[in-house]
């Protein structure tokens, strides 16, 4: 029982140390902009379709369930308030889950394969710091693209919710968005963006960390890829709770 707790604490410390080292090498990633733009494409553009589907169906599902409940009390006009739930929780958290599975696993598999074939050691021999070359561009790309993807997911989620509100509940989109923007404030949006920063670091660092510690050939790469997704999702859930408590207190 004690050993797993110790292992988690050690891994958390190592991920934090890797994060700080990656931040120190951000200028390197900006100077070598091809590395950075390649990761921007991987994180952002290649995730756009799945984020679109995610956002639309989250909004539609929330509107469907909320509309069914609100019709019992003749309060259908308040269905627009689902947009607040999308902005505060569903948008950032579910998008982070998606990127943990799509992007974090890709980071772990790519770096893990390089580690197994000793390409990471070759970078060190050539005088290139692996963290600067491999980790910093990926972390910076996640920091830039996750807030953008979350804003986009929020937008298409609201459109999906408004569509279902119109077709299923009979609430006009003008009423939907009027109620939404009446109660949605900048504090909700800013707290969502703060969460995105932490989630981006968690996703990038977890994937890169498990990739860099890969050993054991193809089996080790598969294990690192799976572990990166599992631990990233758990870390996002735990950090979401504590971040929400801290941000609400502030």
C-alpha cells in the first residue's frame, strides 16, 4: 500500500521538475519555430474534427436532458443556462480528456519509440538537450492550442444546445442565448481559461514524461502510451476539483 503512494509522489515530483525544465527551454522552442509549428498542427488542426463532434454532441445531450427536466416545471426558457455548465466544466474538462487520449498518447508513443531506439541518447551525444528539442515545443503547443480548442468546443456546444432547444423544447435560439449571456460572466470564462493552462501542462508533461522513461521495446512503448492517458485523465480530474475550489475562493 505504501509503495504505490511513494511511486505516485515520486512521479509527481519528476513531472513537476520536467515542467520547470521545459519552461526554461521555451526560448529554444521559439527559435526553432519549425518544431513548434509542427506541434501546433498536431495538437490543433488534427484535433479539430473530433473537438467539433465532441462539442456539438455535448451541447445537444445537455439540452436534451435539461429540456426534459425543465418541461416538467414549465421552465423551458432557462435551458440556455446549460451554456454555463459547458463553459465552466464540460468544455475544458472533456476537451482535456480528448487531448489526453489523442495528443498525450501520441507524445508518449513518439518519444517512447525514440527512447527505445536510442535516438534520445543520440541527441545528447550531438549536444542537443532532449527536453529542449522534444518536450518544450510540445508543451508550448498545448499551452497555445488547448484554450483555443476549448473556446471552439464551447461555441459549437452552445450551437448544438440551441439547435436541440429549438427542435425538441420549442425554445427560440434568441431566448436560449439571452438567458445564457444574462447569467454568464467574465469570471466564468477566465476561470475556464486558467484551468486550460494547467490541463495543457498536465497533458503535455504526462505524455512526454512516460515517453522519456520508456524501456523494454514495443511492449514498453505500449505500456507508456496507456499509462500516459490514464494518469493524465486522473490528474485532470483531481486538479479540476482543487482548481475550482481555489478559483472560487479567490
